[in-house]
C-alpha cells in the first residue's frame, strides 16, 4: 500500500471511476436485495440496516486498494446519503447513513494522504463491531442494562462490540503492521486499547450519533498510535489504564453515574494520553475538589435538589459540559501543536471550576443571592443568582486551577490571566442563566426549576429557550474562559 501515492483531490483515473460506480452498485444491490427480502421472507427493518451498514464498511475498506484519489470515496459518501434518503426512507435509516457518510468524509479528508489504512480499519471496526452489538441487542433482548442514560446499552451488546472490534483490529493491524513495522505485542496492545475506547464510546453514543462518533474516535486513536513517537504511544497506553482506574474509583465513591464514569474514562484517556501530567493535573484538580465540594452542606443542598437540573452525582452530559472544551483543546494541541492551546485549556478549566465552586458554596450563603442582571434579591438556587460568597469561591477555584499548573507555566503573567478568564467565564455563565437558559415553573407546586418536568408532570417554560439547558450554558462557560485567554494572548508575549 505504501507503493501508491495518495492525493486527496487528484483527478480520478478511468479505473478509479469504475471502482466508484462498482462501490455504489454494490450498496444499491445489497439494499435492494434486503428490501426484497423484507417484503417476501419477512426480514426485519433492523436486518436491512445491518446488511447495509456492513456492506458500506467492507466496500470502503477496499477503497485504498483501488484508488489513489480520495475524490471517489467522497462522492461515494454522497451516494450513501442519497441511498439512505430514497431506498431506506421508510426504515428511518436515512439520518444514520448521513452521519455514517459524514464520518467517512471527515476521516478521508484528514488522513487519506497520510495513512489510508486507518480509514479502512476505523470503518471496518464500526461496521463489524457496532453491527454485531446491535444484532445481539436485537435478537437476545439482553436484560443486563448497565448504561441507562440516552440509549440503554446492555453488558452483552457492549461485550460483543469489544470482542468483535478487537478481532477486527488484530487481523487488520497484523496485515498493516508488516508495512508499519508493528510487532505482534504492539498489535495486541493497540487493538485492545482502541477496542476499549470504541466500546466506551459506543456506550455513550446513541442512534445516528454512533454512526459519526465511533468511526472518528477509532480513526483518531489509530492515527495517533501510528503517527506518534514511541514515548507518546506508551504514554497513551498508560493513560488508558490510568483513566480506567480513575473512572472506577470515582464511580465507587458515587461521584459519577455509569455513563459519567464512561465519559470520564474517554476524556481522561485523551487528556492524559496526549498531554501527560501537564494536562492531566489541572483537570484532576477540578474534578476531585469540585466533587468533594458537592458533598459539603449536603443536607442544605438537598432542600434545593428539585430546583437544579442535575444532582451532585455527575452523568455523562455533565462530564462533557464541564470537560468537553478541555478535551477538544487537547486534541487540537496534537493535531496542530501550539503552546496557546495549553493556556486556553487552563482558561476553560478555570471558568468551569469558578462556576462550579461558586454554585456549590454560594448556595450555602446565609444571605439570599441577587440577580446578576438587576441586583434584586432572588431565591437560592435561581439561575443567574450570585452572592459574595459564591464570587469569592469562584475566585479561589480559578486560582486553584492556575496554581495546579504552576510547575509547567513558563511566565507568571499566565496565572492572573487564567484567574481572570475563570471569573469572566463564571460571570458569563450567570448572565446566560439569567437571560437565555430555560427556566420552568411547576404547575403542581409552583416551584421555579431548571427541570422540564417536576412532580412527575411537564413544567411550564417561563424564561429562556428550551434547548439551552444547564449543560449548554456550562459548555459556553468553558468556551468563554478559553476565548478570554486567547484574546489576552494576542496582546502578550507568552509563547
């Protein structure tokens, strides 16, 4: 495969155009046969979907063998969307196939000219692993549900995905390993590491999102393992082990739900695996201290439990909301190395830390908070409410993040910059909470709450937008913290 020169948008040869039309013809033929089978021998809609998913995966896996240009593959992805929205419109599979096609396009654009074998393996892992897991879920109706957030996932289906993904990766890497110089122990380690992450990602993904996120996650890890140096490979592998232990302990202490533990595992694998302790220590500082603070004054907080959208035991959406921006910045630092990403990372963490500490300690204040936009007293727990204790707690939280990175900071000017970013991010969170975040009133008990349901009944929206919940506001809080640092860096000589 290395003998061929791959160019993403090169003009396809006559043979490559033939390969493209054959790829499309195979998918249309399998889809047609599956639909006929559904009509005449009673195949289920799920069986049709599985047949199409596997066919696409196998066809795409052969693309690097017959094509030097990535253009036929991109056009093939467009053909998948057309097939999904025409032949499979009644099976409601069109949206999933669109996500599948998008994942193929993204991976092709990113790695076609570097490691096209990664494209083959990432799509095959999804096609075989995800499909096998779904077949187990469809046929056996497994009862051992271990992830209940989003789309319920059973232990049986996840174990199937892990085993099939591992086998697919071992066979694929064994063949590719001869060209990449991978030895058998390395093939086994990489296969197990990638399969573990793919399984965790599958547990966190549901519906059409699985078709997009799982291939991308597998492709990123494979690319990292192949492109990175030996030291980074070992670090990433150790990072996965560390992430497993960290997530398991956090779940044991009930800091996290099962979904939250899986999301933490994925995030910790990424951050520690790529960045090492320099990147891991600040987010560990945020997580541990914030989790401990959530238990402070638990009896007083219990009174306000029905007001807040989430509890102190974090689920996967809370983990992504607080750590998602940080995870994206770590990935960007690998794809496009720049010291700026680390300072922005600290700013994002300082912002979500200041917000979390301000909430956890601010609601314990003896005085009622004031509304951030009008400075009028409001009830405790009201979105957009601030207090002196909460602001001071946020300041200390942002400072804790800055201090946690002091060993790796080359310029002391970064520390006040990070603290200011944290405070401004926290203030932005409060302003958003006071203006556009969804607030509801329970029609049964008249409580104002962040929850769309209360007293087992739908609550009435009284302010903000339904789609802008607490998690969305936390995402924006982290983005503001990172943005403040980025703006400051434009005027400071810190590189």
